[in-house]
C-alpha cells in the first residue's frame, strides 16, 4: 500500500523539488513523524531536513503570538470581567467560569471564521431585546440585567482580546485572526519560501485566507486527499468541504486540483461486528488482533482507532501480551488515574470548611491505595485500626482529635485538619500529601515506577494551580479551586512511550489524520459517538450561525464523515465494531456511517453479531455435604448447646446455619447511621428488665407501674448509649427511633396498668432468665444441650406464663398450630411458636413446671392484641384454640424437636439450601 504522504513526496521528487527548502504544513504533529520516515525512503542522498510544522505551529509563527491554555484564558478573562463590572454586580470566579467557558468558545469561533465582531455582537443583542419585547416600558430588574449582559459582550471581547495581544498571547481564534491579518506582509517578506500543505479537509475562514494568499503568490502547493467516489457524489458529506474549496477558490479556476484518488472502490475485506457493551468491544479487538497475526506477525501497518477514547484502558488490557511493538498516540487521562480520586475526595470533604467529617469520607480516604501504606507500622496498619474503631463505636461524624486518639501519624493532621476553605492552604496541603506519598513509594522505587510517574504528573498539575493562583489571585475558596482543578485534570494526560513507526498503532479518530494503514480496527461506530450528533454548547443561536457562516452540527458531522471514509480509503482489511447494547445515551444504535456503507453497495460487508461467552449460572439450590470436620463442629456446637434462634435459623435455611454456626461467618460489621432493628429490640428488652427487676417475686400494683414510667427516658437513654456507642440519637431518624422506643415501653406499661385495674394479678417470677439443659437423643450417641434466655416469666392470676418480647409485628395466627409436624418445617408461620415452646421445654426440664402453664408473645407493634398465647387448634374449622400447655404438649413438641436435631446432626443429610 502506498500512503498518501508517500504519493505526495514521490510526486514532488519527480518534479525535482528541493526538500531542504520546503516547509511542510500538516494537520497534526504526529503526521510529521511519518512524513520524515517516508522522506527517508524516497531521497537518495543526504540533505537537510525540511521544516515540518503542524497548522497550529505555523499559525502561531505567522501571528507572532503564543496560544495559552483554556484554563489560563479563564483567569485572563476574569481580569477583564472585574475591570468592566461594577463591584456590586460581580460574580465569584466559580460562578463566572461556568458561563465564561462557553463564551470563550464563541469568541474562538467568531475569530477563526473572521466574523466582524461588532456586527455579530450587535445582532445577538438585538435578538435578545426582541425576545424580551413587551408593551410595558418598564422592564424587571432581572430582564434588564440579562439584556445588559448581551450589550456588554462586545465590550468584554474588545477588552479581553486587547489585554491578550498586549501580552503577545491569545486563544486559538485570536491567533488565527492575527495571522490572517499578517499574511500579506508575510508573503512580501518571504517571497521565495515554498510551502506544502498536506491532507487538509475542513478549513476555517482564517486558514482559507492564509492558504489562498500563499497559493496566489505562488508560495505554496496544497495536496488534498479525496477519492473521486465522494467528490463526484454531490450529497456525500465526506467531500462536503473539498467540493466547496474546489468550486469556490479562485486559484483552482486556472490551476490543477491536487489530488483526486481512485482508491476507495478497490477490493476491501470489510467485517462489521455488533458487540454488546464497551468491554465486549475491547475483548473483540483482542481476538481480531490474534487472528490478524497469523498473516502479519509484526502487525505492520495496523491501527486500532478508538471512536470513544474511554475505551483505551479496556483495549490495552485486551491486547495480546506478546505483542512487543506498540505505540499509543493518545495520552492516558489523568482523571482516570487512582490518585485523581484521592484529591477529589479531599476537595469534596474540605470545600464545606468544616472540622467534622462524615465517617464514610474518612474511611474512603484512609483506605485509599495511596494513603493506607502511609499508616503502616511494624505491628499493624493504623488506618485499619481507625476504620475498625469507627465501626465498633458507631462514630458517624468525627473530628481530627477523635482520629488522633487512634494514631499520632502527622499525615492525619494534613488530611483532616480544617482547611478553612482557603485555596492557598489547600494547595499547600496537597503538596505535602504528594511529598509524603513520593517518599513512601521511593522506599521501593523499582516496584513503584508507574505510581511515581503518577505522583510527578500531579505535582506538575498542582504547580500549575499554584502559579495561576499566585499570578491572578482569583481562587478564593476550595470550591473554586476544585472547579479549576477539574478543568486542568480533564485536559492533562500521561503520555506513553512506544514505537511510532513500528507495529500496532492505537489512536483516537483525530490522530489518524493524513495517516494510512492497511489494516484498520475501528471501535464504537455508534450514533452519538461517530458522529457525535447535535450539540449546541454556545450562546450563538443556530440561525445566527447559519447567517454568519459559522459551523453547526452538520459541518461537525461532515468532519467525522471525512475522517471515517479516509481511514477506509486505502485500507485493505477493515474491522468496524459497534455497541449493540441498548444504553441510556449512546449504545444500541449503529452509526449512520455503517448504514451508508451498506446502502452504497460498493463493497461486500461481512456482518457478524458477537454473542458474548457468558458463563451459565447454576440456579439450582446448593447442597453442602457433611464432612468429618463438619460433624466435629456440629458435635462441639451440640455440646455447647443449640439455642432456639440457631434451630430456627436451620429451619429457615440450612445453608445460613452452616455459614453462621459452623464456619463462623458473621454479617459485615458497619457503622449504624440509623439505629438498626436489633439495636432497638435490645434497648427495649434491657429497659423492661431494668424497670421490672426491683419488683421480682411480688405482686405488681398500679403504683409500681406509675413509678416505672418516670424512669423510662433515663433508662432508654442509658441503654441506647450502651448499645449504640457514640452514635447520635439527638436528631433525624435516630431521634424518631429513640422516641419510638420510649413509646413502646410507655404503651406496654399502660397496658399493664389497664390489666391491673381490671382486677388481674401479675407477679414477676423471672426476667431474662438463662436456661441450659442436656437433651438425651440415643440415635446420635453424643452430648447435646439446649440453651437460651427467656425474656419474662410471670404468674397471671395464679397461672405461670412464659413470655417473649418482639419489637417487630407478630399476628395471633403465628402462635397457633394444628399439625405438630409444621412447627419445624414452616419457618415463616411457626418459628415464633417453636421459640416459646423451646423456652417452656427448657424451663420444665430445669425445674418441673406446675401445669397447666401458658406461653405467648408480646408484639410491641401489635400491643392491642395483648399477650398472644400459643395454642393448638383441633381443626382448621375450629374457632378456638387450647392455650394451656401441659405435659402432653411438651411431649409432642419434644418429638419434633428431636427429629429436627437428628436431621441437623445426621451425616447422611447434607445442608440443602432453601429459597428464602
């Protein structure tokens, strides 16, 4: 394959061109590397290298101005804004930057297209006045200020551009306008300097003016790269700009148009891949590269062009590991580096200017991969100790002093002292953090070369922030600093080193300008990406752009149409990938470019829909066999004692029982921001125990209960402090839950008073009584015990009652059974019955009860039901139930209890998962 650059150089060589005296001007710097390479294959003798410039470099030289960064332009523009705006009307730098970014883009477009500034600004102002025309001569203050803004655009522009010119600098558009103004004098001063323009397509008015002047003065040649297929089709957007130049430039009325090629219609192998998700596209790129290497091991003249540059990292991870020669033209965005997330966290928590920090923010900072190693000691990691302490003590909000109780590391002060919403202090602290991280990484430098490079790039970024803040002093607070930090971060990259002329090339769409490859893999060819579609980030309305010949989304789409087809023009093997996954924004719809390729019917296209190899999920319920070690664990557990809750856990799901009781896997411990249900239950239980303990073994009176009521708040507060540690119960949901706990206890005591006033007698026998009994099961042949704690045992009108408190909702039908076998098989319905019968069974085994007795549940969410007594119904049609527990009741329960324990301990019965 002969590249476009080779063909141009070959043509110039045949015409006897003196390359040493030529100035080549290209759309990008990267193309210059390939031009030098191709030149070395054409010339046969040593010569001085020609001057090779990108168009931006040439324009800067012509204008004698330096283009400055967008971020610095914001600061310069704010200077102009402050000078032209009364003090009372001024916005903060942060607010200003939000609309100034858009305005700078508009200034740039106006200048690049050489639009008379006064004309367009007066036009815009007039349009806005028409939009707000009213019969009422008096306008509101808001409308008046709005219209003043449009009137000031012209003033802003003049002051700003003059200020930049005085410093011999400018934004791109201003540099282009100045270059266009100076082209005539440049031609007079350099009459014998030949210029060669290569591979241009869309040109702004300033570029057109400059190039046409050079052509008219016979100081330049321009070589277009357009195929006749596109040029001869009057509606094909790939040649939209080239047709315009060919037809409208006076130079081409008497000079040849160089040049039109016939490459596109040559035979090509085009494969179209529909792939779900971005990661799927990256994996497909890897498999395509493996296939290509069978015929082209070195991957010579092969390029992966990323339509969506966010695919860079997934694609790099998918490239076969044994590919040695690789060049990545695109930089790795700094905002994707892990260190970026650390500074984002720090700015986010400090821009509030507070001395108290939310625990999740603290843990996120301390567990960050660049921070955690700073807290390593010989024995442990202090960052982990702090995180564990936060969870253990329910510390939702923390101060620096709280953190210092667990670690004396000076880094804590830098991270969590109050930055006082001071931008200078913030930058200073960021430098300190970078220095400490660098020192830590340098201890093992050979293994930390890439992280050290990250730190160096961020140090450079903060140096730039420091310089801008020192030079302009516009960043007054951390919020504004964060905004500018993000602006800089979005434009900064970590550059890769590679082989620019060998092997596989990975690049973005714009980097492919002027370059040709035999094999092209193009990703993300979806609507909204290629082309990007309609977007109007501008103050200039669409109709005003049309009126002034400014580019709209149609022209921007045509630029990408040209790049897309130019990539295909000379390529022989083309692989086009698009995302088939329906997405909220861009996925699912293939690009119009693909539809156009198919409708042209010039090439045969092999269309494949890639079905990802998704592992089949095993949806069957798990079974875990009881190994010898599991049986040993079960024997230990049985000897220690099964609790009612552990037995009901098995009833609910044997797999949960296995994980929790045998493997000892606990639920992840985390900070309780909102009081959990089990914490509320514990507080209510402990409070009732404390209230009733002084009255054990005596008949309760109404006076006793009234005395208890006066102690509710103090006891609830005490037990919340005990259980919820340092968690805050003074506001928000926690305050509501605190009040609920008080209401639960108060309502229960009112129920007791009502009971006593009705003439019933209540005598407390035991509170939170612990029971532990052996249980003899000959079939198992090893020691088994039961253990548990009964919430309350009392005598009600002379009958012993065993009561279990529940802070959740319980209904009477949940403590009523008909078939005894159901009590161990239907967890949802009968687990409550099982628990209270287990307590009755243990108490009777420990000390024989005087039958009959009763057992029941008090549900604090259903207090109106009173004590919901366990009972047995003779049939489903029976309206009443027998609530008296007798020896026969316990004998029937014992049969089911032993069956359950035998099943748990039987080596032949695996733990079988249940659908919960």
